[in-house]
C-alpha cells in the first residue's frame, strides 16, 4: 500500500465516524413537522378564543334582555351590547366581522301561549377566518378551515320587572 492510499483510508474512516452535520440534517427533517404542529395549536387557540368571545357576547345580550320588557323595544340595545360591549354602539366590535345585523333575538314561551318566558340571543352568519387556512394553501376548498359559527344563549325572563 502506498502512503497515498493509507492517507485516503484514514480520511474515509474519519469521514465515516464524523458526526458533524447530522444535527443539521435532523433539524431539517424535524423542523417542518414542529412548525405545522405549532401552527395547528395556535389556530386551535384562536378558534377557541373566537367562539368563547361570541358565546360570552350572546350571554351578555340575553342577560340584558331578561330584565327588559318583552315587547322587543330593547332588542337594538341588546344587539349593540353583543357587538360593541355597550348599549350605545360606540367603539370597536368585540370581534372583527361581527355586526349588529349578525345578532338575532327571539322570545318564546315553554307553555306555548301568553307572555314570553324565555329569550334567545344568537349570532348568525359569522364565518371564522383562520390565519393558516389549509384549504387555501393546498388549493382544495374541502380542506378549508373557514367555519361558520353561530353560538346562541337562551335564558329565562323575569316575570316581574324590578323597579
């Protein structure tokens, strides 16, 4: 064996035993998966926050209407309370894309006749807009994460209005 061949063999052994760069390869394989998992967790958190915000808003509107007259005169104020957090309708909406037109108010009676004893406040026609929309990324609308949310709250009305 010549000295050159020995040097090449030693170089090949050193190269085979060298672990420099393996961490970089592992990172290149694992990083996309970690980013997808992080994005999914963030999107789920945003979705849950949005749904809970809308549910709390309908609950506030229903609670407001339980103490008001059942003739429907306070429905506009309740819709403003749901959307803006106040009955005057001032300020920014609790969520972008929600308007007074999205709020529905209905009253009913469990017995079926007479004075209404229940009020239902709901939000209709609100579509959740995800940041990471899988359907838009891959060009398939069936995989879209745009979901229509329609939370509602039903509460019993007071039979006597406090003075």
